């Protein structure tokens, strides 16, 4: 056979079995495209963020000093080898009335002149002629501030959205707010989107309010008091802009400079500390000299008062001198007690927004590494079944070729070329389409909670991912083809040129169940015999359908597990719906007054607790993304009262977990991160202003593990807390369950805010709405998974059914010759397919349950635990959808059965 004839043979093979060719093409296109598309979601999201960070000159390192920085320190940092640019800023966290609610707001200074001169250049870049202008925010509306009291606010905030003309009224801060800001009222003159705050759900953590920043604003330096030092210096690292943010190369480059920056920052901070201490000592010395001069003046001979007033004046003068001496002594003690500053050099991994976004992109990588594996498994089975059928149909042709002297390799190459053409075309088509569509859908969904601009079409395609996806899809198909061809080529030409004899019938296990078997009709007996007569067909069909139904169940199960977070957290576990946070210096009578007001308003379960944000770790290994995990520590004034506000139970057994004044309970997700069990120890650390752990930590013995889905919480009894710090805490947070709707809550919030010492009033309804907004991202991802799994199921069922009918053309023709009606022929064939679909569907439910649990635990983050149950409705939907695809395929196959010619039965060798 010449080369041209050989190619003609392949072309004829394609034309003669176009349905089979398209089936392989479709299954490979879906498998490769889905794998490549999901695998490219994470990289595309990281590319988009990196372009935004680089285009807006986001900082690479951030230097924070507890005693502030001055111009000299910033100048020294700018000269560090490897530092490209440095920008100082003043920042203070305040509680403020904004958007009709009390929220924590981060107020930062901005170089207003540089900001006004900057220009947006495309969706990812803001250009500026000033290299030291970093963290360039994009102006979304309005203008930049020009004077004290003007600000621009976040255009992306979901907690406290602001518009031009709104007013932010500062109410308090951790210190004296009036010594930091010259204006308490800030007018919004513009809105911006900043690369420093990509995550719109939270703009960072703080010690104020509920612990999260709900809004950020930029102001001019004139809004800060003149004697307020810089709190932060933002640095850009040379060469880092050309590397992808979060990559190992980027982190190595930044880490190499971070060490030098740290040494310089510490040295500069120490010098500033010495200067501050010297200035303070000079002031004390000056006061001491003044006091000494006053003493000498009092003791001077000419300081004589009339006799009748001399004793009283002398006593008064001595009292004044003594008071002044006490003040000087106190001032000297403060100077002597002054400690050096804490200096922190932070990178982007310690930026909540950038780190959260990076973690979400890596979570997509985890899903992409797990979910498409089932696609390729099903594709391999379908390819094996399809090519086995093709080889069986060509037995006589293969025998003829062998008889004419063609070698096994030459004959096998024809079928491998067929498979390569179908799989190669499918891989190219699938990767070309889905590597654009899937990342576009997923990144668009994540745009709900992230301010990162989306990449435009065409999206970048990773050659490595594309080649690995295509290679895997084509390789699986070729391997299946070789397995199908190799077994046939081992036979002799004489055997191949004869049709394969039908498999011998044999008794099946069901026949041995006499009472049942005797009650079956003839057609049902034939159906069961055929099912177990062709075991390979049964296995392939059941596994293929099981894989598809399992994927559908995973899609529905993911939706259940993620949305269960809200339904299981708020109500069964969190039984309070109102949280009132008091100022740090609030008096005991103020807290009691708030609790009394809540009871007067009809609130139930009013309890006082102490809430602290701390860091925690276990004593052993860790599955956490960080060495220590941020936790909320809750210490109740009454252990019984907290048990009424929080449902403390074991998730698996549903039994209540006892909590007393000496108890320590941790939530399940935190326990799983560090492998903590009852009787083992957890270590709690306090935090400094930069969020870093302080000291060596305090070890507490864990008494139990409780169910929880949102956040990591450690419940510590009042007596157990004394092992962390001496004495009782202030119990400055009030929990309550308030009756009434939104309007009643708003009225109550207004009344509480007017009371002394109240810092924040938060309702669970707001938190639930925020979570619903965030979880809406998941809906689109789940839809993508379900649609892809559904498409795969339809292709697999159509192909397997088509092969089943093709294998039985002679049998079907014989049935028609024997007088079977059209309906009886349909029932004879379709009954087997329906039974196989039911069996595969049932197996798929079990397989999908395991696979969904694996995907859930892989996709979870450190601060959230997904639900562990699949709802009964999801089982029903996945099962019903697979059967619906089966029925749709059977309807399409009716014409195929009707077209079978009875003459075909004459070709049978039976």
C-alpha cells in the first residue's frame, strides 16, 4: 500500500465513521479544554493582579515603626542598595460615621500634587512623572483632595460605600484623635480604586470596632497635625517589577533587599529614639533648672513677706515646689522607662488584600488539579470503547492487510493516525475555546469581591499548560487505541478474516434464584442475560456513566457545602444577632447601661464578653498557610450565658460540648489546621500594632472541639483566662438577640450610638449579606462545573449508546425478521441501556460523595470551613439529570434503530 493509498485509507476511515470520529473529537475537546481552562484560571488571575500592581507601582516592602519615621529615616531607606523608590505616609485607624453606620476607617496621607498630575493609562496602569509616588490609586469619580478636611474614599467598599459629597465623621481612635487629625469631619470629593486594597470584603485588620477596616480614605498632609511623624515608608525594589508578584523569583528578589532594609530601618529608628529621648531629657532638665531657680528665689534673703503672711506664703511656696518636684520626678521616670521602637519590615504576603487574592488563585489551582482528572478517566474509557468497536468492525480489513504482508506497526499506525487526528483536532479546539471562556467566566465572578481589573480577550495562554493538557488528552486516546489494536493484531489472518463468533451464552447468577427468575418475562430474561454476557460493555458503560454522574454530584455538592456556611453558622451556632463594642476606656456603668437598654428593647440572651484578636498555633505540625493563625478569643463573664448565645456542639455527633469557667474550646477548622484534639495544647500570642506575635505565647489545654464555619475562635472560660493575663478582662462587648426587622435595628443602633462609650453596633444581618455577596462568586464557578459535567455526560452517553447499537445491528435486524414490532425493538435495546444508566448512576452517587469531600477539603481556606454534607436534593438532581441525558440520547437513537435493514440479519454467522 503506497503512501497516497495509505492516506486515502485513513481519510475513508474518517468519512466512513464520522460519528465515531466526532465523538472522540468532542470528548477530547471537552477534557483538554476543561483541564486547560481551569488550570489557566489561577495563572490568569495572578497575571491580572501583577499587571495592576506593576502598572500602579504597588509597594514591595513596607517599613513600620512604633515610634514613627522622619524625613532622615526615609532618605536613608531610599539609599539602601536594591531600593528603587521610597514614599512615606501617615496613617491612623479611626472609628467614624460613614454611609449611615459606624465603621473602622483607615485614614492615610497621599501626595496630592503627584496624584493630581498622574494619569490613567489603560485599565491596569496609572502613570506619574514622580518615581517616588507609589500605590497609585485610580480616580474613579470626582477629584483629588486639595485642602484639609477633604478626602477621596474607596470606590470598591461593600461595607460602607461612599459617594462624592458624603461626609465621614470621625468619632474616636485608639489614642487622642485630635492630636493626630486637625479635622474630625472629612468631605468626600472623589472615589478611587487602590492596588493596596484589592479585596473589597475587608481592607485590613485593626484593633477598633469588629476588627476589620470597612472603608479607607486618602487625605492631604494638611489634615494631619504637623508634629505627627510618618507611620509607614513604602519601598519599591529594583528588578521586582519585572517578576510576577507572589512567584518564588519575586519573593527571592524582595527577600534579598528586605534584610538590608531591616538593618537600615532599625538603625534609623534607634537614632530617632535617641533623639526623642534626648529631647525629652532636655525638657526634664530644663524644668529641673527652673525648679532649682525657684527654690533659690524662695530661699533668698530679700524674699521677705510681711510678718502676718510670711508663714502661709512660705508653706504655699513649699507645697508648690514639692508638687513641681513630683511632676519632674514622674517625667524623669517616664524618660527612664522609654523603650526603643519596634520596627517591622513587611512584604506583600503580610498585606491582607494581596495575600487573600493570591490564596484564592492558588485555590483555583487546587480545584484544577483535582476536578479534571475524572474527565480524563472518562475520556480514556470512551476512547478505549470507541476504538475497540472500530477495530472489531475492521477485523476483515486487518486480516487482509496481514495476509498481504503488512507488519503490525504499519497496520496499527493507521488506527493510531485516526486517533491522533481526532484527538489532536479535539485538543486544539477545546484548548482554544475553553482556555479563553473558562478563565473569563471565573475571573468575572471573582470581580464581585476583588477590585483587580479583568484581562481582555484574547487571554494569555500558558504554553506549558496547553502542551500538558493536549499531550495528556492525545496520549490517553493513543494509549487506548494501541490497547484495542494490539490484542487484535495478535490473531492470525485466517481468524481475522472471519467475523468473531458470538459469545457463548451461559447461566447467570439471577437464574439460580428460581422464584424470581420464573416470574420474569422472556424479554426481561434476555435483557439480563445480555447485560452479564458482555461484561466489558457493562463495565465500560457503568464506569463512564458513574464518572459523569459523580462530576454532576460534585458540582451540586460544592454549592451545598459552600452555601451551608451561612445557614449552619447563623442560627444553629451564632444565636445572637447584635454585637455592641465599647470603647477601650468605657466605664463599667456605660457597659451596664448598654446591656440594660438592650433588655428594655426586648432583646434576649444579653451577655457580656471580652473579645480579643490574637494569634494561635498548635504544638505539632501545621496544615495552615502560615506559622500562626489569627483567631478571635472570646472570654464570657458567664460561661452559662455564652452557652445560650453560642451553640457549642460536636459536628459529627451533634452532642453539646460542655463549657465552664475553666474550659478552653477551639473551633473545628482551627483544630484541623494544627491537629489539635481534646487534651492537647494550643498556644496563644498577643499582637503588636503591625499584627505580629508578641512574646513566647501562653499554652492552654484544650477541653473540646466545637463546630464552626466562619473564622477561627477560641472560647476561654473566665478562670482559664487568668493563665493568659492576671485579673478579669473588662468584658466590653455585649451580645444580644434583638427582635424586630431592619427598621427596628436601625432605630436601636441610633439610640446605642448616642450612649456613652459605644464604639460599634453590628448586626448579623449585615454580616450575612456580606457573605452572600462574597459567595455569589461560587455560583458561577459551580455553574461552569455542572455545565461541563453535563456536556461530558451527554457525549459519553451518546457515544456509548451509539456503540452499543452498532455492535448489535445483526441482532436487531434478526429481531425485525422474527416479527418484533418497532416498539418491542426499542424496548429490547433501550431497556438494557436504561438499566446500565441506573446502575452507573448509583455507583456515581457513591463515587461523587467521596470526590466531593476530597475537593472540599482541598479548596478550603484557613479561615472558613465548608459544610460536609450533600443535600438530598443534590443527589436527586444529579441522578435525575444523568437519567434525563440518557432519555434524550435514547430519543435520538430511535431513528438509528428504525434505519436498521432486515437484510443485515442474513450476514450473521449465528
